């Protein structure tokens, strides 16, 4: 018989680590029905008949957040056979609040006390047998990170699934509340079992007394019941929900007194001591800036570059292009087949894959920062800054996720409760450079800025600045008005990331990049090669020697005038910009095709052999190259990210606004930068220079204008 096991616990309790350990990280990843919150499901390795569902990290089963609604709906309507409730043994008292709610559902529960090794190291003592006796549920001590106790956990889950033994925990309340619970329980006896979803009547009675919104949708209160609850709350001089919550905390405190002994309750942990420095009001921001500078410096300018050089020079240039060209020539293949394969497929895809080492180093460093617990501190630090500009620290989490790919980053905005903040986060997340933009940054940094160490980090902070500017401007408009969402989060303990955890994170992100290169980029490269290899003449469609006579040049030339004020009004850059809408990686593959870039391009850059790269460098100056990059960083993202924005924003009007805003934002700031760069380099003042000044003044007005008087009171309206 196949059993379904739900894994539930607080955020940062080690839930993801335990899930990966139990399933070997071989999970099916989808979305919870109706929402874009990720759903993970996998089979437990130590058993053939246990299927594990990873519920979102939650603090309670009260439906305040999207994650809590998802978790409770699953437990209520799907009724898993067993719940594994993972608790952080180093923060047991707080974690047990969720435990008291889980065992009340009547679903067999196994409590997994995680990080027990840290408890023992601190000299503290947890009496697991006493904890088990209090809840009437098996308790297993584990260390998910080290893999300790997992066999015992699986055995306990199997036993709970086969015996179907429920917990005997009952939350004791005051006589007045207990009397009303029993009365409501009695009235529920006539309610059909389908409506109760298998939950105990006492559970429903408590939820109805708390006037839980989701419970009332299932079983509305009668007028008589409402009157009784009002009378009870008047007698208690408090609402029932607060009374029950207080009783939970008192019950948990009593349990903790009997099961947990703390050797030194006033000690500062290692995390506390580190946080005195890294979250210091003065030092926090400089440390963050330094850390991100190092991350991008190591990824783009040093370690990552060594790997990229090897891939481009040897793997793509010598082995792939050289070997395949020799093979096809020996086989007698026609010139167009050789050109398509070597220049179109290998040249296009290789131009993107060549940057994989740099991306892997970036993913490695970001994974270490995430798994160590530092990135959670960044959200806390930036909340203080973001809040001054109308944003919340909650917006940083999607932006952090978006450094790998904007799509999951935009999807992560769904967890922000306030609609205005959620909408703004979905629109601005793609400003932070994603992995697909990294090859563009690396290429321009090497080709035109001599691999300057400061270039890549500056690009990251340009994205952050764009988010802040947008936050200030949009918050002063009707559709985004209101105070930032409150931001409360738990700072996890600092931990040394495991090799397996870091490797898995790097693999998942890198594989997604390679997968895109093998599908979307491959198809785009083939189409682009044909368009640049053939032109339309009086004789029809024929092969052309000069790419300037190609179909691609005609298409790009027709709209290139739009970008002349930005400094890159040539057909090659125009085509690269528009193919970037399919996937940002296409920008580099387009360059490789239209400029005839070979696999050893980075070696020529490193050697300073600019004459060999004249096909590229003659199209750009430093000013026009940075203007091009600025536009690519800030303009509308790829189609996949636009699709994610559409799902999160909810309708076509908001999606069109988002794309228009991003494109206008990118165009205006590229225009301002390039025109001012021309003026400062001694070029004459032109009408376009005047337009740039007007645009700059317009942005200053939007930034510094006062909010409408009643804006804080306005309701956020849908378009």
C-alpha cells in the first residue's frame, strides 16, 4: 500500500534539507493548484511505499499568508496518512506552536527534532520521551544536515502510517471557552462528514469560535452562534482567537519547563556574535557592498574567466568548431551545411555555453551565501533601506531568487501579501541581473573595458538602483500607493554549507541554463544563421557573402533608427536587442553569428589583439557599449519572464504597463547616459542632447514630487 506523507515545519527549520536527504533530491517540482508557489514531491529512498509532499514553510495553520492557506487546505482536503512535523530543536519553544496545531488535526504525526547535534554541543538537554508523552506522538532526534537519525525517522513514519494512531494532545482552555466548544461540537453532529473533511469536531469548533475565515466559508455560523460568541468575548473582555493563542503559549511554556534544560540561558550564540557585526547599523551596508563586489569580481574577472577561456578556446573553438568542420569537410558536406553547423549551431550555442564557467562560479558563491544564512540578513538589512523608498525587505527575496533566473524570482513575489507591493516587486525584479545577462556583462567588460574589476559589480548595483528609483516613482502613483508591507522574518543560525547542498544548488541552476541553450538558443541560432546568410534579390532568396545584404540586416535596419540616440543604431545591435526578448542569452549568440565571432574571442581580448576583433569594436565606443549594456539590463525581460509577470499581475493591462514601463525606463536612462557622455567628451550640443536633459528633469520631478495629499488613504485599484 502506498502512503502519502506530508512534511511540515517552520521556515529555516531544516525542512528542505530533510526533504532532499529523504528523497535524494529526486523530486517532481510543480505548483500548488491555482497558485505559483512551488510544490515538491518525491519518494522516500529508504522505503518503496512512502511518497513525501513538501508543504510550504509556515508558522501556524491560521490562514494569514498564502503558504498557510496552501498547507491547511492540503491537510484539510487531502488528508495525508502521516505528517512529519520537523522542529528546530535549538528554537523548540517557538516551533512547538505549529506542532500543537498539527496534532489537533487528528492526522498521525511524527515529530522530528532537527539540529539535535547543536543542542548537544551547547550542553543543553532535550527529553524526547517526555515530549512524546505530552503530545502522544513519536519523537525522533535527527540532524538533517549530517543525516543522523533518518533511518529511525522513516521507521517511525512507517509505524504511524500502518497503525493510524492519533495524538491525544488536547489544549486545555478556560471553563467558559470549553463549555462553548462542547456546545458547538454537539451542534456539528448533524453536519455531514464531507463538510468536516475528516477533521475532529473539536478542531472545527475551535476554528468557528475563532471566526476563522476559511472555516466560516465551509461552515457558516448561525445567528444564534454569533450571538453566543459575542457574549462570550464580552465576558472574557477579549476575542476568542487571542484567548486560544494565549492558552497555546502557556501550554508550550509548561511543556518546555518539563522537557528542556538549558545549560547557559544567557549565552550569546555564534550567530548572535557575528550578527553584531554584519547587521550593525553602520557596518551592515558596506559589508554587503563588499561581499557583492567580491562575488561578481571572482565570477567575471578572475576564477570564472579562467574556465570561460578554456571552454571558448579549447572546447568550442578547437574541439567543437574545428573538429566538426574537419569532419563535415571530409564527408563532402556542402558549404551551407558546414556554415549552418559550425557558425550557426556551434557558434551560436557555443557563444552562450562558453560563459557557463563564469555562471557556475556566480551560482557557487551565491549558494554559499544563501545556505550559510547570510542572504537572510541582507533581506533584513535592505528592508531598512527599501522602506525609505516605498519598498519592503520582502521584495529582496524574489530579487535574490532572480539572480539565477527572473522567472522564479517574479513568481516568488506571489508570497507578498499587499497587492501594491506584490505588483511592484513583479515589475522590478528583472532589473537585477539574472544569469542570462551575465554573458553580456562579461563580454562587454572584457572586449571594451579591458576586464575592469569594478565593471560587473557596478552592473549589479545599477539593477538595485533601478529598483529603488522605480520604488520611489511608482509609490507616488495611484496603482502602487500605500505603506510598504510589514516585514517580519526569522534570521536562521549561521551554518557551514555542506558540499552536497552547494553542489546541488549549482547543478540545478547551471542545468537550467544549459537546457535553455540546447532548446531556445539552438532554435534561435539556426533561424538567425539562415536570415544572415541569405538575402532577397531579383533572383529570389540567395546566399550572400556580405551579411549587410542579408534578410537580417534589412529587418534590423528598418528599426535601427530607434536606437541611434542611444549610440547603437546599427542593424546588428538592433537584431541582438530584439532576439534578446526570446531569451537574453540570444544577445551573445546573435553577436557570434552576425559578427562572425569564433570560439577564441576571449583569448584575443585577453591578448589585446584588437585588430582581430575589429568587426566588433568598430561598432562600439566605450560610451555606446555601456549604453547598449544599460538598455539590455533594464529593458523588458525575455518572453518567459513576461509570461511569469502576466500570471502574477493578473491581467493583460498590467502586463502591458510593466513591459512599457521597463522599456521606457531602459530607453530613457540609456539616452541620458549616452548623450551626457557625448557632451562630456567634447561633442557639440544637439537637439537630442536637449531631449536627454528634458528626460532627466522629468525623472527628477517624478522622484522628488510630493505624494498626493490623500494618497495614503487610497484603495489600491485594479486596472
